[in-house]
């Protein structure tokens, strides 16, 4: 036998790393299939949401795609967040493979004129939908049932939408809705009583021409409700809210009252809401019928941080009582009756930082004393005049407005002058002329 003949034991060795077993090949195919399926599912979901968006926009509605908007008033002219961080290498690779917008999902839907039940059912396919707004028209029973199935909703707005008490009860089973905004046709005594059934409701905004005491009192069962905003119907010449119904809402921490009449009796009711931290009462002056006695009742709210009552006529004696609210940090009121004596009382407040008293009758000497001895960092005087205190210094800019507190002292636009120095804009010069002192305007 020839020596060149190869025996079975002398065959050249195969490269094992190039060979595949049946099991290995199956695993490779499986991984490829999973990857392709993942890509297909992402693209399919995006196409599905685009199709739903077209149906909504065909009904004059609008959708919002995460941070980038499409359709109607929610369009983002910039197309992206200019302050967003640079994408990672993985995100760049993913965008190259799948497309730039394939990950975008609809997070908000607005129906402007008509919301058919069959389209509301389709919204269940929107993975990231958390915000739904329905404007005008009325809801049918199938539509309310379809809304009940949108279990990821956290924000719901029913604007000028007729809805029955039964339908409101159906919607109230939504588990995650923490903010609800209802207006006009959605606001009835029976509907308000059913709002307490929302298990996660924390913030409620109501806009109506009439709000009954019984309707407000029905909210007492909403144990998680912390914020209540009452807005007047600006389409009506007058609106009324029976604020006596607030007496039982002792869980509230934030109460905001718009263009409704307010009396001393209403303030007495509000003074019993001892958990309040924010109180904003902002009707125009003609709707505010309160006295000093009524205003001082609010100072029993020991946890109050922010009191905004711009039409309330505070005077020097009322400011003396403000010191009782040790937690108060911000105050906004009508200052037309406030003089230097009232400003002096504020020097004793330990936490008050921001005060707005337009129309006040105070002199520069009183302001200088407050800057030196008080805790206030910003003082608003109305008519474009605002003062920001740097400890014992004032930052002065241009004649009326003092720039922000805590700013950069090296800012070329800021002119920092220690109080009492020759450059103090509130101090007298050698000729005795204080630009804001008696004899030159005299008061603010």
C-alpha cells in the first residue's frame, strides 16, 4: 500500500469553531427570531398608534406623542427638548435600527367635538396614554364604559361635557386618576358626590357658575383629596359657590378660589380647615366683602405656608396678627391701608420670605429697617416695583425693579449697594434727597 494513502487516523483535523451542532444551530435561529419579533412588535405598535392618531385628528381632535406633539394646539415647534441629554450609543444604535420616532407613544388625547365609543375602545391599545380630555357634547353609556377600561389614566378632563350621575359613577372606578378637571355640564350636585369614589384622586378642579354646599360637602369622603380649585364660569355675568360646604373638607392642603363672592362667613368656614398649607382667594375686589375681623380668622391656620388674597384690605393691625402663622412664607394682599407701622410688625416674623403689598403707604426708612431686621427676601410694592434683599444689601437696577434675590453678585447688570452707603438707592444723598423718601413721592 502506498505511503501517501491516508489512514482514517491521519485525516486532517477540522476547525471545530466553524462547525455547528443541530442544537447550536437551533439556538442561533431562535435568538434571531426573538430579535426580529421584538423589532416587529415595536414597529407594529408604533404603526397602530399612528393609525389611531389619524382617526382622532379626523374628528378635529389632537394627540400628544410623549414630549413631541402632533396635531392641533399641542404641536411642538421645536420637535424635541433642547435641554435633553445627548443620546447614548445604545440609543443611537437603536434609532439607526428602528427609526428615530419608532419609540414615541401617544400620552395624551383630546376630543374637541365628538368622541365615539368605538374609538374610545381603540384607546385601550395606546400603551402610554395617561391623559384624556373630552370637550363639548355628551357621553353615552358605552363611551363611559370604554373610558373605565383605560386603567392607566392619571389625568381626566371633562369640559362642557354632559355626563349623568350613573356615568360618573362608572368612570370613578378608574384606579390611577389623581387629577380631575370638570366644568359646566359635568358639574352637578349628584356628580360631585360621586367623585369621592375615585380611589387615587388628589387634585380636583371645578369650573361652574353654581357650586352647591351639598356638592362640596360630598367630597369629604375623598380621603386622598389634597387640592381643590374652584373656578367661575367666565361666560356668565355672575357665579356663586356656597363655600359653607368646605367645612367638612378638613383633609385639604391646597385651596384655590376664583371669581366667586367671598364674605366673612366664608372666611370663618375656611379657618376650620386646619390642614391648609396653600390658600389662594383671587376674585376681583367687587366680589370681596370682608372685614378685618373676617381676615384675622384665617390666622388660626397654623400650617399655612402661602396666603394669596390680593383683594383683601390688610391694615397694620392685621399684619400684627400675621406673626401668629409661624409657618407662613409668602403673603400677597391689598396694601393700601398698610403704613410703616405694619411693615415693622413683619420684622418679627421668623419665616416670611415673599411679601406683595401693592398700594402700601410705606417709606424707604421702613423698607430699610425691614431689610436689616426681617427675614423677608422679596418685597413687591406694585406698579412694577419689586425689592430683593441681600441680607443687609439691596440689588438695584434701573429705577423701579430690583433684580432677583440670590443672583450672581458679579453680574454686570446688577448694582449691589450696601444699605447706608453713598450708593444706597434708598439712602439720602448729601443734599438730603431720598429718591423714595418724604418730599419726593413720600410713599409707595
